[in-house]
C-alpha cells in the first residue's frame, strides 16, 4: 500500500573521501534515521543505496535513499526511485546542506527554487517539478573569502563536530515530524526561536 510510503533522500557525494564533509551532512542525518528504524543500507538497482523500515510499528513506511552519483547528478537516481516505488513528488523528502542557514539550524519547506544548490536543481529537473519537501540542514557561510565550493567540500570544524550529533538528531526529528504531523507542525517546532 503506497499511501503510507515516503521516499527520504539524503544528498551527498559518494565514497569515503567525502563522508565527513559539510556537503554530506544530509547523508549523515539519513544514517541517524536508518538507525532509528533499524534499517541497513543496501545497493539498489536505481543507482542508490536504500534502507527501508517504519517510523513506528504501524507508522509510515520509509524508503531512505542515498544516490550513488555525485550531488550534482542526484536527479536520475531520485526519479528512478520515484518510478520504482510508484510515488508522486509530494511523497518525496530531500535532506540537504544549506549555506544560507546558520550551522545548527534546521528549516523545512515544500517547493521553491534551488538557491544555487545543484543537487536540488537536478532533482527538480528529473522529477519535472520542484514541489517536493526539503529538510534544509544549515552549514552556514564560509569564513572570510573562502570559496563556497571549497567550504562545502571540507570537514566540519572541531567545534562543529561537538554539536553535530544534536544537529543530525534534529534533522531526523524534523523529517519524522514532517511525515507524521505535516509541514506546518514541523515548521512550528523547528522555525521558532529556541
């Protein structure tokens, strides 16, 4: 029954060389979600690693997916997964890093532009619509004059790594709340000042 099925995609770059980079924070959050639902990632014929499980017994069924392509070409695997599981775009949640949001901040939205994020641009193009949910994980702007491209492909600082587990937990909580209670409830919890 597909009416309780959600595709949750964590954007990032493949391979161990990229694993700890800011650009891969969404895949780190996906690992947290997989751990919560007791699922393990396995290779899938859609050019992604996939883990499946339920948020809670009898709860929504999640297909967690990490495209095996580089970030900028995430659209192909996401479109293949949508077709494979017979889903509409409104059942897709994309977790991604966001330069324009301070580190340790989670924001949620549905639709809108890509804000220069090539992974989102490619997914919107491949799905034929930008109207999918996004869990935006703030990584902040680069310090000084550092090139944003270099910044996103660098590891988190020591201070950031100390806070990172709570950021990943918040991103997983936001994703679960979005799916169980809807966008407005998730926004009310994560967008209001702490």
